[in-house]
């Protein structure tokens, strides 16, 4: 009864000044939220509130909550509330919801603050409001560790993703580019007519600066002359782009060009100098534009220009030309030409040599003592000190002291009493070929680049004499290392690595009775390493040797059908000049030492290939095979010259496998499968020697 009266006295909306007094409105709201209030208000009892951790001063909100807790406990002891409480709760619903929301927020922050306070107390610090504890630093360190962990996870995910994306894009870009470049490197162009029976001059050099060796070719064309009933010939040199076959520049000449040489460098010309050599003139032109630089007038030039060290001290290499004047006494003369201006240095130096064969050299050789000698001859081979030739031509010594040396070992050899000739080879058998035993010499014999000619000056020599004997002369004592007897050799030997002994081997060709025989001779001892017979292709074309990624060389040669590959083929004698009923198909074969019983047929044609060259593509690890052919035409018209470029890797991908020998014989090795052979050749790449 007393409790009901007390509540009635406080109903008119008055609030107690002290939040800890008994308030019927607060009590009415607290009954519905007794469970939530217990969760919040129990924290101070357990020492988990902020008042348990901080100083004695606490907020009024916490004091009010403590008063409400006391009032709620007293109310629970008196009994349940009556019906008037329900009326007041209905009149103030918004306030009850607001109080509940406030209590939930306070409950969340109480949990958070109490957790931080406990962490600060455990570490012995002052808590979150102290500002000097270790809790803040620990939290920052934890956040840094989490950020680092997330960064590492992101890196582990993003780096492989980025690499895979770049790889896909790279493959998508490079593969079509390589295929497109291989396609562009394969072209065919008709240039001029067959001027005469001799092969046209051909050279390779990058003249347009695209890092791909371009083609320079001597061209002969027939033109209609209104003042003559017969046509007249126009001689020129054409530079073709190796990528597209387009004409870069054309230089008209007064007479046929015998040789084209590239790579002469000097400071006044940023581009390389190209030499165009005919019978009576040596013309130097700019390799990029074809414009004249200088010219030298001579008489009856018989050789290419030989690159020499700088004789005058102008930092430009000089040149040496062999001439053979048309008189009764066939004196071979050597003439020096200034590489900078084209001026003739001194007078031609004649040598009285008995004409026993075709011209050999001139070649430059550096002995083991560092002395320079010039090798040349007519059937025989002799040598003369470069110092002596230059002194006889100009009356003075070379500018460089190194060029004034002589080799006592060479000077002690047998000499002619009336000259300073050193006899390298002398005998009744005429010398047909003499070349340095250097890989790639045949492919780069038209280069005037100093680096390309360096090894050729210090090597042994390959000599072919009596048309059927092959020997290697040692440069240290000029003696024969070995001799190989063969049928008549009709083309210059080609040097390459067939076996793994590190010594260059020799590929030779000879023909007789309608059969061409190709052989590989061991350069170390002269033993036969490989041989095969073919139907005679009626070609006199040198073999090209290309260095491959396996460390061995690939040999490119022209022939017809292999004898052992044909069925029911008998050797028949075909007289030279007798035309067959059907045109003879000539084929380009590739021989690699890894598979000596297999040839790869790259292409076939009825055209007659007269000259060829190999150009390397360093970025693509590829090589292009340049050929100049005569295309058959009606007899009333001259044959057309066809210049063709072929990517070797593209040709290998389309090549046909030709097996040699009978795999059923017990002595024959087990033949490799087609898949194995194709896989090997498709992975094959090419590089410079």
C-alpha cells in the first residue's frame, strides 16, 4: 500500500534530481529490458567497466545506470508492477526504444574499451587513455604485419598473373612477327638477262641499315638501239632489299662488273664503302646511296681487291690488286691503292712468273712471327714480304713498324736468285684452288670487313692440284699435312665441321660419266667421312656451309636424284652437251652430320642456278639462301636472270626427307623415324661462323 501511494505521488512527470532515486518511469522501462540492462550493468560489478581501470571520476551516465540498477533490485523485492505501469509505457514508446538503442551502443563500446584496457593492463601500460603504454604500438605493429601479409598475398597472386599475361602477349606478338618476317624474306625478282657464260658478281651487305644483309648484283640488260640493227648491252649494279626484294639503288657501269666487295670502313664515310671492280676500273661508291666516292684506273684487272693493313698511317686500310697486262711477256703485277682516296700508291710491281695455270690469290698471310706476306701465283704458289712489295712500289717503308717485319723462317726458304720470291708450292702439277682453312671463307670471300678477314690471314691452306689431289699445307713449315686422291674436283672445296674433333672438314664434288659424287674429307687426317652419288646435275656451283646451333655445320649443295634413293637405276654414260628428252630437275639438299643417312630436300627447279650466297638473320636465328638462276626461254630470246631469296627455316619446315641406303641391310644402322628427324630439323637454328 505504501509503495502504491509513493508511485502515485510521483506520477505528474517530475524527475528526480538524483539519477539514483526510484523513478517509476525508468522502472517501467527497465522491466522490459531487464535482461539487456543486466548485461550492461553487470560490467561494473565484475570490474570490466572503465571506472575499474581509470580514475575515480566517472560520467553521469554511468552513475544513472548504477541508480537504475539499485531501483530495479528494490522493485523486484516488492513484487510485480500494477496496471498503471502499462499505461505509461504505451504513452512513451519512443523513449523506450531510444533508451534501448543507447544501451546497445554503450554495450558495444564497453566491450571494446574493456578489451583495450585489459590489453594495456596485461602489458603493464597506462591503458588507452594513458597515452604512454605499449598497447598502441602493439596495435600499430599488428596492423603493419597484417598489411605486409596482405601485400605478400597480393604479390603471390599478381606476379604470376602478370607474367602469364606478358608471356601470352609476347607469344601472340612474336610468333606472327617471325612468320611474317620469314614470309617477307622469301621473294623472287627478275633482273636483266644472261650477259655471258660467267656467273654474275654477287655480294651481301646491309646497305639500308635494317640489320639484314641486302643483295648487290651485277646485271646485264639488252636495250633497243635506234642507230643499230642489233640491240646494245647495258651494264649496271643493283642493290636489292633483302626483306622485300625492292631496288634500293642502281649504278650504271661502262663495262661488265667482275666482282663486288663490301665493308671498307673509314671515318669520312658513316656507311660502308662498296667496291665495283671491272676490267679497267675500281669504283668506290657509297653503300647507302650508290654515289661515287673515288675511282682508280688500271689495266686488265685479274683479281678481287685484297684488304691490307694501313700502310700510310691515315687510319684507313689500303688495297692490293693483281693485274695481268696483255703483252708477250705475261708479267703478273701487284698494285697498291689508297683506301681513302683511291690514288695509286707508287708503281705496279711486276713479277716474272711462268704461266702454268689460272691465277691464284693474292692472299694475305700473317706468320707466327707477326710478319705479313702476300701469296699469289699462276699454277704455282709463291709468297713475297709485304714490306718488300711496298718498298719496290713507293721507295719507302710502311708507316707502321709491325709492317716492316720479315720472318727468318720464311726468308730461309729456297728463293730465286733474281727475286725475293718464297716458294710455297712448286711442282709439275698445276694448282687449281688455294684457300685458307677457315670456316665461312667461301661465304664471306667478298667481304672487306677487317674482322671477317682476320682469321684467314693466320690459317693453314687447302690446296687442290692436278685436278684430283687435295692437300692441307701447314702454315708453320709449308709442308703437306695429308693428301687425298679423288676424281677430278670441279668446284672449290667448302670447309665446315662434320665430326666433333674441332678440325674443319672439307666438302668436295667431282663428276664423271654422268654421275656426280659428293664427299666429305676429314680435315685432321684426310680420311673419307661421307660420300654419296647423284645423277649429274650439269652445275658448277660451290657448296655453301652454314654453322648451326648443334655446333656442327650444315652443307647446302645442288644435285639431282640420289642414286641409292632411286629404284632400278643404272649408271649410264651421258655425253656432255647432249640434251635429255625431259628437262633435268635440280634439287637443293641439306646435309647435317647428325643424320648422315638422310638428306633434306629443300626445293627443286628446272632453272640453272649459276651463283648463290648465304645471309644470316641474327635476331631470328635464321639464314636466307640467295640464288641467281637462268630461266629457260625460247631460243630467240636471251635467258632471264632470276634472283630468289629463301628462308632456310621455312624451307626446312616444308622439306622432304630423302633416305640414303637400304635400312634392311645388317651393316646399316637403324634408321631414325620421320617424327624424330622432323623434330630435329624444325628445332635447328643457324648462326654466324
